[in-house]
């Protein structure tokens, strides 16, 4: 193509060469415009197929649920006293009348201040602990719950707010949360779960912290315990990497209280990570905890006496990796020679604790306990709310629920055939081809929109593939289901569901809701089989239920549409229309190259003409000058 800087614009001839070339090219571009239009129509057709595919998929997913027996087994359960215990039925519940009594409710573990702690009259959450009550001013508090155990350092200069945050930051590992109510001026320790396994246990060497600051009452007699302190100093505390020179992962074992837990140490494992894992493990749930003490050493709190001859009361830590590396040396648990270097000191402490309670019920005379107030018995979901006398539970077939599902099926089927039939019946406006860019440039936006609406109409008008599939849907709906026992329901019409007029093209109507509900109540298994039946013959669907047939036919239609029009994620070479559009792209490109060459040819010809005219004008001027000069 000749560049615009090389073109001569008709200065010599006085002609508008650009307009002349444009007009010459307009006729030559007509075949290219036709190719672009054909490609655009193909893309519109592809999108129309995909739109139908989306609608069929939505219907298919809804109908798939109708293949499941559980959708026709809904049970309605009613409690005689919903304020004592509520109930809902599941598909597995058996119809009948049952007796249940709530003897006790499940409760979480809790520890509350026995009276106001005195922070309200001072600075609330900003009050220093030393201003609330007397204690040593530097001690530890071990918090144990159903999830694990942790130990925190407590100082007199700490505020009430920092104590609350320190405990709650570890609640994920312990299962214990602390709240302070400024109005009541009380502290509330609670477990995250209910049941006998739930617990809140607080231990400290300083009874003043428990009694005077937290105001949890007299903790009673001292309990003998132990502290095991390692020899390694970790200046970076929780952020310290245990052993960055490891070439292979190491596994250590910690046993306590009859539990054994294993932990992996890699070259990137930090001390904080290991401590968190230990405290939330099975040994942590037994009451021991790992901490970094005030001197930056790894230490282990043992709520029992480490010197007790009972092996379950000892904390035992071993490296169980079968290699020459001793992972315990870096932790300060072993010395360089592999000998135990833990320093064991007495850590007698005071303790206050509480445990949760299981829910206790009597069902048809049988006692049972549950860790929460929500539980399932015989397919019935119960929620215990209050202790009370014997209550009656009545379980019946949930006719309304099954009716609603069948009605939803009918509605979705009608929505699909209405929508698809409109697509098949859309008028094709052959006088409205896709617009070219030049045409759009001369039109208003609203006019372009109206034109495109007609241009895109009827993309799938009377499409044989989709029309045939809809006919198959109608046959599946109306035909008899063979293979069911003699005398059983075999057609939708027996449920009071009928098809509309021929003009409505298979639309369904629930002609008699009363009859449908009656069949659901009196013949629930037969109603279910009408939708869910499935034989083992892949060559025929005559013995299949309605939902089974429709799912198979929807899958078959979607597979055909995908083969022809693909999906949004399909590669063009994998479906028919995609291959056709790629062919159009090549033809459009080739024709574009030829038109560029033709346009260049026209400009070259006009340029040559301009040069010749310019030469003639120069010669004419020269001759005129010569003849004029001779006078």
C-alpha cells in the first residue's frame, strides 16, 4: 500500500483522488463486506445456541434432583411443646408418634468473677492489674480448654485490656475466651463448645492473680506441678528459626497424660510455630503447654509432678527421625552429647476450673446424652431448649413439600419450552443484514440497536436439532412408564398433571392440585417411582422414570450443542461453528491483502497521471515563455 505521505492528492489535475479511489474501492469491497457479514451471522448463531444450552443446563440440574428418592421422602415432624424441644424431619425419619423428655441441657464451661473486680470505678479496660488487686506483680497464667493449653506471662503493669487480648489471641488454640463487661464490672471466661469435653481451667503460681485480680474466689489448696526449661537462648523468641541448617525434615514426639503427638521440624520452622502446634495438639489438650519464658528459653509447663513415678504424669520428648541429626539439641532439650539438658523445677500452682455438661434426654424410654443441644435421633433433628416433662413428637409424610417440588418441576419445564419455542419461532428478517462500520458511522445509536435486534432475530428459527430434542422431551413427559408393577401409577396424567393444547407445544398444567396431593399422601412410593425409576437397558428409556428420561435427553442435547457451537471456554478448532469462523477469518484476511494491493495500484496509477500532467504543465509553461519572449 502506498503511504499517505507518498500520495499525490491531485494538485496538478485538480481531481479529488482520495474520493475517487474510495469510490472505486467501494464496489471492490462488497465481497469483503459480505464475508464479514456471514461471519457475524455465524457468531450470532453460535451465541444463540449457547444461550439455549445454558437454559437446558439450568433445567437439567433442577430435574436431576427429581431423580433422587430422598426428594419424595420428606417428613413433617411436630413437637407438642416447641418451647421445650423443637424438631424437624428428614427423609430417613419413620412416620409415627414418639415420646421425648429433656432432662438436662448441654452447657459450656464457664468461670465468672464472683463480684465486681473494681475496674469500673477506675479506668475500665485501661486499668492496670496491680490497681485491681494485689499479687506478686510477675507470674504466669496457664489457660486450658478443650482445644489445648497455653501459658502467658502476667505483670502488674499490664492493663486489663492487654490481659483480655492475650487470652483471646490464643483462643483458637485453647477454646477459651475472656470478656469484660464494663457495666457489670465482671470477667467472663467461656468455652467455645458445650458438652463434657468442654472445659475452662486457669492455673497460676500466684493465688493473688486468681483471687484478688480476676476475683474468681478462693482457688483452694496448692497443686504440685513442674517446669521443664531448655538450655538454648532464643533471642528472637517466637520468630527464631529452630535450625536453618537442616538438610532433611526432623520429627519429634511429645508424650504426656497418655497422649502422644508428633511434630515436624523443617529448616524454616520457627519456635512460635512449634509452640502453637504443641499447645493445640492432643498433649496440649491434656493440660501441658510449651512457652518461651522471660529469659528467652523454651520451657514446658507440667500440671503434675515431673518426678512422679506414674509415666503418664511425665513429659517425655524424643527425636524419632532415623538419622544422625538430633533435633532436640537446637531446642536445648539435649546437650551436644545427646543427654537430657532440661532443668526441672517445682512449679506448684493454684487452680480454678469448670467443665461443661452434656444434654441429657429420654427418647421412647431410652436415655441418651449429646455434647450439644442439637442432635439427631432416627432421622429427626432435635433442638433442646428447656428442661421439661415428656413431649409428643408426631411424624407424618410432608405432602406439601413433595407437592411444591413437583410444582417447581412443572414450572421449570414450562419456562424451558416457552423460552426455547420462542427462539425457534422468531421471525427471520432477511432484509436486515449485519451493519458495516461505514453504515454504523452514518446512523444514530438507537437506530443501530433497533437494526441489530432485527438482524439477530431468528438465528435458530425452526432449528431441526433443537426441535427434535423438544419433541423428545414431550414424549418423555407423556408416554407410559413400562416395567412398574401392575396397577401402579404410570403416567403424569394420573397425578392430575396434563398437557395443554397443541398450540402450547407441550406446556404442562396441574389440573387438579387436590388429586396430586391425594396421590402423594396415599401412594408416595408410586409417585416417587414415576420420576425416579431406572432400568438397566441403555438402549431404551421406556422403563425409566420421567426425571431419568429428561436428564438423559438434556445431556444428549447439550452434547450436540457443544459439538456444534462449543462453550465459552471451548477452542475454535473443537466445534463446528468455530472451525467455520476460522475459515472465514482466513478468507477475510486474504481478501484484505488483495484489496490493499488493489488500492495501492489505483493510487500508483493516479500518481503516475499526476506526474505526467505536472510534466505537461511544466513544458507548456516553458513553451509559453519561449513564444512570449520572441515578441
